[in-house]
């Protein structure tokens, strides 16, 4: 009996794939053909394992004439089938998408972030999520229109996520500020960032505040920490000197080119000799490359302190006393336009079967 049951399921799986292939091969179907396909597809899907049904979920979701009852069944099955519905199925209820974008599981919200028909409200809601997978999916969606507030919110998150930073740079958005994304930038992109910062430095009348300690003292502390206690201690010392998060100071030290560290040393008022000592201790990859050290010293000589400060502040964020307030303001701005719709989404979340009932209601 088990063998016969397995053979029967194998036949059903093959039959499902065949009828789906035949269905999606044509864009327009007669009503009788649609009813016949709907009845047969639902019957086969009811008896098959979810992973088998998942193999036909994508072509069914992208076809414009797939019966709504079939779409509802895919969502009911869950797993990859439901994610395919959330990402590809057309004409889904906006309220349901918004509710799941706001409070859905990470994989659900990520699937929604990849949709090609996202409205501004849903984009803002997705941008207010903090999970990296969701933000990366949204940033990688070239069809999603990211307004300035959303771009700023994503850019701030990208300070702590180099993959997200790289995705944002690859979008080549006109309104994108690349300075906070410096660590993920290519050589040419970094050159452009430093050039623009230098231009701004010559027209910026604001005074440059002095470092909290002398450059020599800071260099000595960084050199000692890197030599005796390693990266963690050096990151702590750099974070204290820059008044930034330790994780962001660590990212500066881990930059394999050494350029971010060179900019930080300019900001801290470290002279060339002190900078060389820090380079030789902070990263063996730099210490063993004389040309790299020469290049970094050239950068220190070239870039104005005001320009270096502009870039380093963009990389590390504002001072501790201002950081949380700025973060709250950014997210409030990014989601301002979605407040009314978010309240509707809250009522939608009152029942977990809203999506399914809506699909079935439309099908009937």
C-alpha cells in the first residue's frame, strides 16, 4: 500500500506540473478552460506535499488569469508557496500587504519588499522595519520608488550593514548621500566622495572643533591597544576618541584599504609619524605593504581636516547625545505618509485569516 500511494502521488505531481505548464503557455483562456483547470489543480494540490506544489507556485502567481481560488490555496499551504503569492501574485489587497509589511514575519515582509507594484505607503512601512533581510530586499528592488526620507532611513541602517550599503550604492539613486556608505564604496566611488567632501570643505564656514585629546596621545593609545590587546581594544580606543559606537570604530579598523582609518586619524589630529605607527600596528595587511602606507600618508597630506571630518562623521553617525533623537526623527519622517494606512493595517491584523477569507470571497 505505501508503495502504491507513493506511485500515485508521483503521478499526481507529474500531472500537476504538466497542466500548469500547459496553462501558463497561453495568456488567455476560455471560461470553460479556466473552470476545468481550477477544479483539477485544486484537487491535485490538496493531495500533494507542499514542497511539490511549491515547484509550480511561481508560474501560477505571475500568470494574469490564474484563478483566485488557486492563489488562495497556495497561500493557505504556506511556506514557499505563500511567499511566492506575497511576492508575485497581482492585485492583492493593499490592506493585507500593508499589515504583513508592518508586522509579518521576516520572510513575508522580504517577499513583499521584492514586489514590482509597491506603493509609497508600503515602501515607508518596510523601511521602518529593522531586520536586515527586509531592508536589503527593499533596497535591491529597482522598481521600488524610494523617496528622500526612505533613502535617508535606509542609509542610516547601512552604516552597520555593508551589504545593504553596497546595494544602495548600486542603485545609483540621484538623491542618495554616499558619504555614510564610504566603507562599502569602490576605489572610484571613494575618490568621488572625498573630492566632493573637499569641495564642500572650502565653502563650509563652520569651525572645526578640536579633538578631545592631542593627536600624539591618541596615536599612542591606538598603537598600544593594537599591539598589546588586539582589535577589540583598539576599536574601544578609537570609539572613545571619535565619540562613536564601538562597532562602527571596529568597521573603520577592518577597512582593508586603511583609508577610513587614515581619515579618522586626520580628524583626531594625528601627525604623519604617529599615523604611520598606527598603520603598522593596526593591520598586518597594511604593515606589510610599503606602497599602501605611502598612499595613506599621501591621503593624510591631501585631504583637508574639515573634509575628513565630514566623511568620518557620516560613517560613524552623530555624537551619542544626538544619535537616538536623530534616529527617531528619521523613522518618523519615513513613515509619516503611512500613518493613516497603518491604522487600517492594525485593524486588519485583528484576524489572521483576513488574506485567506478575502481571496476565497473574491473567488466565490
